[in-house]
């Protein structure tokens, strides 16, 4: 509820900025046209996830993964690492946060181990693993449209070394932090109750169909919305009581909408000029670190997408745009609002009755974010 209250307050502040002329109405409308597909995607994919979980799909996937792990917790965790990176690279960080989080929590519970290292692995790699392809993160799509003529292949070639480092550094940190939990053995729990086979099949078909559709070139909200409609229709027929208002991520959407509006108002007040003076110029290692560090700080202060939009005009050429992307993609590991994926991840944990204190999350992020951003930036330069 605190997220909703803060979101409502931000919307009020943004409304006042429009009313007094700080933020022109035309710019506010243009912002709305740019962000509504993002918010609709979040809404639709969350419904897909909730209903797929109700159908028992994640229980089935978790049991299969537990068998592959052969009783070794570290092997099970490495499987989660591979899946999280692949999901983020090809489907986007928000999809990973929403779809994979319930899988890893159910997986950990099925194996009788703590879900915390698996849950943190998911959200960290959802952010840091989003550097390789344009589809991995909306900031990448914005950057490829800005850098004239950069194809997905050229983008991947530019970001490959940084993307590898941005995955490797968090994985090493996670293993060191949770090594006692990971260097153990597990015994799979008892099978869950038999699910409704019809709902399970429909859910599996929808989720599998979404994977290629998300990289087909269609706006991602379209297949996500179609999948949500199919699943809602199936549940209306088979299990109407599972449909409830609480499955909608309205609090996160309210917060994100308010945040976008306030940051746009800040741009009107000269936020971009201030950030330009901080981020500097140049292509030497220190200059690139300065830009990526500013991007990371901005993401943790105001969210990664507004931070990218604020810094994009001063980034310049492809190399500096790449450094900025490292900051806003791999750096949002500290504050809860640093990326929409982090908020969605926490919403999924709350829905699954898993508690990960924000204080611990932020302390670990203070270690991981600087090391990841600095390492990935140096890989870009070298």
C-alpha cells in the first residue's frame, strides 16, 4: 500500500506541475504515448503469471528442474543462473522478473532450501543480464533508435564483452554471499496435488507461445495482452473463483506512472543540464566510468528509464551510449525503485509470502552495483 500512496503523491505533484505550466500539457501527452505500452505490458504479463501459477505450471517446471539438479543445491542454482540470463537476453528483464520469480521460489520450496539466493539471483540477473540485445531492455531499444543504423548484430558486438562481465560479477558475489546455503544437498519434496489438466495445458501453450512472440518484432504488449485474455477466458470457464482484482499490479503501475511524470517535470526545470555537467565528455576510461556511474546513480535515484532519457542527449556517440546503458541497466541493484523489474520482482515475492528485507537488498546492492558497472565499463573500453 505504501507503493500506491507514493505513486498517488507523485501523480499529484505531476498534475500540479502541469497545472502551473512547469510541464507543458503537450509534453505530458507525449510522455503518456511513450510509456503506456510499457505499463500495459506489465499489467498483462502479471496476469499471465498469476494465472499460470494458479494452473500449476510453475510447480511442474520446478519439479523438473529439481530432478536435473540431482540433489546438489549449487547445480540447481547454476540452472537458475542460465535460465535467468537466457530469459533476460531474449525476453527482457521485466519478463524475467515476473515469469521466473515464481518458478525459482516454488523450485526452492520443492527442494526444501532457502528461496532467498534464488530470488536475488533472478532480480540481479534480470537487470545486469539485459545488455546484450536491443529486446533485453527498453533502454536498449531507445539507444538503437538513437544510434543511427545500429543493427541488433552491431549492438550485440558492441556490448558482448560488457554483457559477459555484467553477468559474471554478480554471479561470483552471489556465490560468495550464499555459499553456505548453496554447498548443500537437497531432497525433493512430495509432488503437489494434481492440477486441472485443461488449465495446465492452456497455460503452458500460452507461455511457450509468448517466447518467440516477444522477439518477433511485435510490440511486446500485444502478445502479452493476448495471452492474458486467453488465460482469463479459460479460467472463466474452468475456475472463475481464481480471478480476483488483487492479481493486478495496480500499485506498481500507479507508482511508475507518477515517477515518469515527475521526472519529466524535472526535465523541464533543467534536470538534464545538471546531469550533463555531472556526466562529462570524452572516451577515456575515466570519462566512460564517469558516465556509467552517473547513469547508475540516476537509475537508483529516479528509476533507470527516466535516468536514461535524461542522460541520452548528452551521451553522444555509440561508445558513450554503451557506457550509459551499462550504468542504467547493470547499476539498478540498490534501491527498490531503481528499475520496474525490481518492483515487479518484489510484488511477486510478496504474492508468494517470501520476505526479502529491503535493508539487506540495498546493502548487498551497494557492493554489487559499483563492481558490476566498473567491470563492465572497463570491458567496453578494452
